[in-house]
């Protein structure tokens, strides 16, 4: 069974991530791209049909799955239209600007009997998989402190929707869903959330620094994203009863995709930056795991075929949306928030 796909949006996310990863899954056929830039699309994907709007794509009989890779504030109306047409839907993160809108979308999808998923592709990053394996293998004992950074050095504010003022803009809505989803995969739902956010760069219109703490019984999880980190910071730091684990480098798949590497090509997802395990007596390298974001669409395809899978469920995505919103509220109010 081949699943026909319409990709809505051909900006950075659509062109860099979705189109190559969809193309790498044999059970998926990318048939339509909805874009206002047909020349740009056809230069990369000469075999697809380029349409000017989602309604034109939904009118076709060969589309089963709609992938939405457009600015964050357009996710909800586009997803609503696709669900109403009886299509399965993938929404790039975040699913919606608010938790209430995310819940409403989930309810609509359930009533329509279609699959609604969110593109939490970072579950299959090499850095996360390496740290996850080390924690689950008992390398650091009982985890007391988990720190996850998604830092970049972009001192100049750019005129683009991610950095302009508006609903679901700023670094927290851009990178926070990745950080939150990974934390939930490891530790489940926290009890309380504290946060601080800021606009640090000259002429910044949206949040460009975010520091969030998820509180569990004894465990504390720190999620951080900043745009003025030139020297870099460790991607992960984990402290526990048996030692500390430090993972310096980030997963390379985004850089590989930007460079034009096709998913699955030689070297795809490999990570030669092994995490370092620090104990009182030694420092030793821990096995590094390869990453493979192709798994997002592979697992989704299994789910759409009614088979057992590890696809991103709407329940998991709602949990992320709730924490993303509560963290922003905590930063605005200066008060810890409970789920």
C-alpha cells in the first residue's frame, strides 16, 4: 500500500527535513507540494505537482496524508481543513500556539477517525539516543540532574516569522518542543515547572533565551535554549549517584541535510563524539549511538497501516504542548506552574 502525501510549505522545514525524509520512506509517495514558489520546488522535486493552496491538494483523490510545514500560527487552520477532508495529518512542531487549540485538534482528529501526529524528529538524534542508552544502562546510577541545551550563535535578528513578534514565535516555541519531548521520553510528566525567558539581542521582537526547570520528586531537569552562545555548550549533562555524563556535540543530521546529503547515504547519522562518563576514579568514553530521523516517517507509516509502531502519538504531543504553554506562563508570571 502506497500512501500519497501532500507537503504544505517548502521553506526551511519542508525543504530540509520533510521532503528528503518522506522521500526516503518507500511506502510514502510525495505527490503534491503546496507552495507559492513552484520554481524552487520543481528544481528539487521535478516529479511532484505544485499547487497554490491546500484546498487544491485536498480535492485530489490520491492524497492520504497531509504534512504541514508552515509558520507556526498557520498550523491550526491548515490541520483543521485537512482533518475535515478525512486526511491523516503531520504537523511540524509546535502543534498549535495554545494547549487549548492542540486539544481541539486532537478531538477533531479522533472524531474523524484520522491519525494526527507531530514532527518530533529529534527523538531519533544520535546525541539523545546515546545519552538515553547510557542512562537506561545504569551508567550514572540514579539520575539527579539532567541538563539539555539547544544553543546557537545568531547575534543578528533576522526578519523571519520565527523571530518576529506573534503567536508561537521565538526560540522557546521553535526549540522548546524538542527539548520537552526528549525529557518526557526519559522521565515522564513532571510535577511542576519553573521558567525564565528573555529578549537579549538588540532589536529582538521575540524570546531568544529560555531557561526552563522541570521538577520531579528528587530529579531536576533543566532545558535551555539561547541564541548568543558562540563557544558552544555541552548538548547534555547528566549527574547521578554513580557519576556524571557529558555529551558535547549535537546530532549531525540537520547539517547533513542542509549540505544535501540524502537520508541513508554512507555516514548518515553517524556520531564520532562519544559521551564522556566521569566517575571518582576515571573518565571514559561511552558508546555513541547513530541517529536516524527516517524513523519518524517509518514508524508513522506502520501506524497508518494498523501495525505496531513507535510513532509519535497525539497524547504525547499534547503533553508537550501543555508543558510548552505552562513554561511560558511561568516565565510571564514568575510563578511555578503545575500540570
